[in-house]
């Protein structure tokens, strides 16, 4: 059966390249590149219509444009290559609302068919503007440090933060907050001695009360009634709002002051009885720190970086009592509603997340502990603000140290002008989507927060993820930050047919990124109606400038009806990789509010319906089942998704499960696919390094395997290879090739980890040893203790079904009458 293969034909590969080219150009990947023409037909293709959009994906051309964009007077869409231009009357037609707009004088004077502005050039469907007269100000970083750590961990953490200060821009503002039983906001601008303002850890403080205790007056930016987050002007020095006292520029004494405080910083002195946990007021620390930012830097790019080494045991947001007799909540307790502090803690952190998102502030959490720290409850603080999250065992490990360093990665010097040498992160991000009339926005799943904005007829009544809006606050952004957006076809069959007929006799839109240049009248109309979507991302660049990126995509509609030609057109347009990631994000979102078993059944039924729709077969004859090559990998993606840590909670804590989901919903398509179906490379004497099936049969005693699960990078030595290595054969000159064989996977593993955030855990293990379980659990269990041929590979003692059995059941159910 063709659907069992893990490789596709050359034709499928060529189509995959087209999808990758669109992602390279615009940062967009669609599940379907040809869309059904009615709402009813959209339900029949099963996989949701959606896209993965990466707002800050690097683009080399054109460089940021040094002027403000032109907007349509009707719908607010930006000028783009799909607009029709009348060069005689100097008018342009919006493809979204069909309105005709005048060019401003400085455009009208110079525009010709051979002299086009960058945003009208066909290949520039993504352009970025540097907004004039706007400044986001210098970025703000507040380090919030848990002092209840063991002394060696605290020393390592302090050393890492001191190194981080050297990575910040000279004009960046920095502040320091420490917490244990109480919270201390350090007045780093006071040079006479170390001075801090202490807050009781068990008490909840309002923003106004924090202002009174800190003795600062809130900074008042100019009034702005826009729903989209706007960065304030930096003309006011903000000294009355705490800048100069609690926040200082790195190059103006801020770095020196914090380093001095860190050198003297000691472990929290509050006594800890043996039968109790340390008093740790994490919730109060976050609340007070956000209150400082709301006062000193409202609606300004800022990061609150929290370093925590244990659960909150005091004050609002606590997740467990200080008495060790009470255990931290488990999955079972959460599902049964018996987690005592869960509801109140989640409500508290959700409120903090709303406050932070409203002010464009980012919350990062670096949690390093052998036990849980309450990441499950604090998840919304990171997800709704676009923050970063790292979960590790210790602040002494490279997983934390290197991940923290990579947060401050800079653009290379040969990057596009305006980016070179600056931090890769963006601040105060927001996204608005404008669509043509035939489809609407159902929602988004990712690191975002709804702005509850419903401008125009763009919003569907059906919600997926954060729906009911066409605009979201993104907070923090980096080149990999990716949002999944889902659409709903709004036209019925009759409406769409009428629209297609009218488009042939009336004014047409352009397609394919080209232009219908005309002089005095519309000419060169397209043969059919097309769909358009525009993604408008505004953010504060690390340089302090405010930028706006516009990405406009266009695509065809399928012919009405359910005939073979329509089905073939839809099949050819299917991007199975993007579709798998979009389905995974919906599944992860639904798991938060539904039973896992129900979500698994939904995945199974969706896959059966998809195969029944697009496969070739004779009814009731499974042996006749043939799946088109465009869908060849999709069933196994779903098989591995069902077995993944995103849907299977066994052997993971609530914090770990939350961490995996937080990473999945913010990464790009390729990284997400690695999480869903890890990659496996084989190294042997008999062949060069090559990809192999993620299957028990790939485990051989005379091979080395390299597994990349995104969270782990594992080098696995077969039993024979490990024995030769232990006997020292690699140290003998006559076995130089064996030494090279041992080194190659280590080199490749390093290359994988060099470009990964967070830094994955690196494991080197041998067959039949304890740590081999990290690889074995990811393999398709084609060889188990019940198999007749146990010499076909690694025996996996499990009752899980194999991919072969899964496919047999899929074929049987798909062909049933």
C-alpha cells in the first residue's frame, strides 16, 4: 500500500518545494492552497483551512521602507502587488473591498508602469515599513530572581545574569527584583548603598499601592484610543515614573549597579523547618514587577525575566502549601477537580497575563528544579505575552545557561540593512488580518492574546482557539514565532457561483502576484475570482523603531461541485506538513478543555473521513486502497501525534506537559514536525549517514542512531558498537574509520543543537542501558514481546499498536460502505 511508505514521489517533493518557497518569501504555509468554493464543500475536506504565519521570518528584499504605508479608505488594507492601478487617473483598486483610492501626491507624481514603489512590485508580497515619527523607546529588562535556591545554584544563576548584562544594548533599561519569603525591588539608581523596597510576600498589592510604596508617579503616554497596542513616544525621559531609580540604562550605570548587588546577594534568610518547603512568593513577585513596568513603561517593549527554582508556597498564586505533607497536584487530581489551589492560582495568573498583554509587556519563565514549579498554572503569563520558557533540572546545566544566552541572539552583520547587529527579538507585537469577502477568520492558536476587535466582516461566528476577533496582541516576537490562523468559508454554493459569474463581467482582482496595468480603463482581467488575505504585523524593533510588516497572499478557488477535477485540484494543493501542524495545534488546544480520549477519537475520525474522501479504492476492499502521494505522510504524522507527549500524559508531570504544549504552539512548521514525528539518522560501516524509519526495526547492534525529538538529541550506540568502543578500538591506528564513525553523529548532534531554542537535552546512551528508553519510547513498536520474529529489530515491551496495524484499521474503516 502506498500510504505505508515514509518517502514520497518526486512530484510530491516538487510540490513541497513550492510550499517551502512561499514560506521563504512570505512566512506563510497553508494547509490547502486551493480552497473549496462553498461552506458545505469545505466541511467535506475535513482538515481545517488555515495557515501558519511567521511574522518576523527574515526577508532579504526589500529592506525596511522609510515611509508610512498607504491604506485603503474602505477597509484599511495596505497597498500591495494585487491592487489594480490606473496610471492615467492615478487611482488604485483594493482587492479586498473593491474600493477605488487616490494615490497621495508624492506617489501620483512619480508612479508609472516602469517606475513602481516597492509595495507594488509583484515579487514583494511581503514588505516592511519603518513608521515615521514613532519611536518605541529603548527596551526594558527586569530580572526577577528566586533567592530560595541552594547556594551553588544561586551562584551559577548570578553568574549567568552577569554574563547576560554584557549581551544587552547600551541603551536598554534594566532593573532587579529578588524574592523569597518577601519581594525586594532594588533601587539601583541609589548610589550611596544597596537599597531596596520590601513587599510582604503573603499579601496581594494593587498597582496603585505599589506606586505609593515605591514613591513613583505613573508615566502618562499620549492618549490613543486604538485597540492595537501602540508604543509611546520616548520624548519624555520618564524620570518621575521610576526610570533613573529602579530602571537604569545598561551603559549608564545599570549594568554596574546590578552586578554589584548580585555579588552581595545571599540566599533567602527565612528559616525552613525540615518538614516544610521554602516560603516562595512567586505570584507576588510577578505582580509587583508588572506593576513597576505598568507605571514606568506602559505600552512599551519590556521583558520580565523570572528565574524560579521551586513552587510558589506563599501569597497569591501559590500552587502548594509549605507543608511537605501536601503533594503537588497531579494529572489525575486536575482531571478529577481535586487540585486544591489550581482554580485560584490559574485565575490569578490569567489576570496578570491580561495586564501584561494590555501593556505589551513580555513574561519569560526560566524554571529549573527537580520538582515542579507551577508552570502549569503560570502558563498563561507566557502564552499571552509571547514570552520564552525554559524548563530544566538545574541552573548549573547548559540547558539553562545556553538557552538564556540565545534569548539575546543578534542578527548577523551581513543581515538586511536596519537589522544587522541588533537583537533578533521584537517587542509590543500585534497582528491584524484582513480578508476578502468570501471567507472569514475563525481564530488563532499560538502565543497571542485576543484584542477583541471585530473591524469589518472578517470574523466568523465559529471560534477556533482565540476567536471572535481579527486582531491579536503578540507581545514578544522572534524569527521562529509562528501563529496558526484558521479560516471559514462564508459563501454558500449559490453565493459563490454567483460571485464567480459576476466577477467575469465586472471588475476583477489580480492573481499570482502580478499586475493588470491599465491606462484609463481596466484591462487584462483574470479568468476567475481569487481570494486574498493580508497579515499586518506591527512591532517595536530592538533598535527602538516601530515597524509594520505587510504580507499579502492570494490563491484560487476550486471549481464548484464535488467532481473528480475539483477533488484532484484540492489534492494537488494539500500541504500535509502544514496540515499536520495545524491539526496538532487544535488538538493541543482542545486537550485543555476536553478529555484526551475524546480528542484522540476526533483525530481518528478526521483521518478516516479524509482518507475516505481522497483515496482511491473499491468499496469494502481494503486491499484496493491507494492514497495519493500528496497525502502519503499525513497518516503517519497523525499516528505519531497520537503517541506524542502532547496527547499522552503518562510519565510526565503537569508542568512538563504544559511546557511541551507551550513550545509546540509557538514554533514554525519544520520544528513542530520534528516534535510530532522525530527524525532518525543511522550511521554504519555499510552505508553513509542516512535517514531511517522511526521504527524498532531500525535499531541494529552494529549501527549508531541519532534521534532528534526537538526537546532531546540522542546518540544511541548499538550493542556491538558500544562493546568495540569500550574495548578502545577507536584509539588504534588501524581502526581510524571506526573512530570517524563514532565522531560523526556527535558532530551532527552539535550542529542540530547550535540552532535550537531552548537548547535540547543531550543524551549519549547504549543499547539495553537505562537512558536508551528516551529513544525506544519514540519508535514505532513493530517488534514487541508478542512478535514472532524478535530478531527483526529492538524488542519493545508494549501493547501499543504499530503503524502497520494502525494503517490496516485505517484502510478497513475508510473503504466501508
